[in-house]
C-alpha cells in the first residue's frame, strides 16, 4: 500500500519534487548514499557550469537532476530521435536544457546501434554472455539502426556553453570507455565529476571492466572513486551492474 502511494506521488508532477526531497532528506539522515542527491551536492559545491547527460533516453534523468537541485545548464545526448522528441515534450519551456540526437563515442561518423526489447538496454555494442544468460528478455534485439556518432571533444570545441566545470552522467550501456576516449581534452581540463553505470559482468562485447574504468578515470584524469550505489541484480540476486560517482581529487571533500 505504501509503495503504491509512493509510486502514485512520483508519477504526479505536483507531488514528485516534494516526495523526492523528503526521500533525499531521509537518506541523508540515515547516512544512505543516493546518487542524484550527491551529484546535486557536488554541482552546488563546485558551482558547476554544465551537466552533460550521455544516454539521456526520454528525459527522465534530466528531470530528476533538476528536481534534486542541479540548476546549471544541461545537455542531453541520445542516439534515437524518438527518445529525443519525447524528452523535448517533457522538458519543453526550459531554455537551459539542450537535447542532441547522437551517440557519443571515440569516433565521428555513423555506427550500427542495437535497439533492444527494453529500450534502456540498447547499445552500440553487441550483447555478451551476461545479457544473453541473465537478461535475455530485456536485451533481445528488436532491430538495428544507423546512428550518428560524435566525440565529446568535437562537441566541446564547438559549443557556446560554458564547459569550465562540467559534471558528466554517462549511461552508454558498456560504451563508457569509448565516451571517455573521445573526450580526453574535456576530461583533462573541465570534468569535475563523472557519474556512470558500471558493468560488473560481461554484459556487452568490448565493455571495460570496473577496474579498467577506475584506472583510466583516476590515473589519466585524477577523478577518484567517491561512491558506489545500489546494484542491478538478476532474479537470483546476482549483481550485474551498479552506478558509481568519481570526483576530481581537489573536490572530494565537498560531497
């Protein structure tokens, strides 16, 4: 009954922000880490100039960042035009939110993109044994489409937005390292936080391991692992994915 009431309040615009604010306050009181609250706190404490949502899907994550207190301009990338159009409808009237139809990767051009039964598992990368064995229904391919790919650095060199202190949220379904490889200049000069999904099993061909991602972020860009959040588990309780937040070393104590 309580869960149903909670879901109802979340689905209604007038009560959604209040419910999330109350939940965030409860989590902080109990010492339970919550990713969106910590990203919001980081954005406020470093006076972030931009948040880049890579894999923004249909705009729900952008909406949630706004509702948890991220007030800087936001740019959302998604390779599927239909997702971007839905996001635009949800977020209409907000001039400081910019939505771009493209997949961020380490090369410019065009690439095959696998659209899956659960669209949020869609990826530039083919399924590996983890998706095949543990999430077969969600990750079954519905079709392949050609999508535009671009690099974070090529976009950063042309944007008129202030990238000076950028926070990145990245949900690229196994392609996170490719995103970083295509954004080395931005990561070196501007990125103060990286909040991303991490694969704990072999879910996609060519994905980085957690260790590879952590080594790259800290070793190359001085982004230090700050927190790990709740895992996605299969029906048997096996951990498959988690979210993690890395913060530029000088700002670690700000969250």
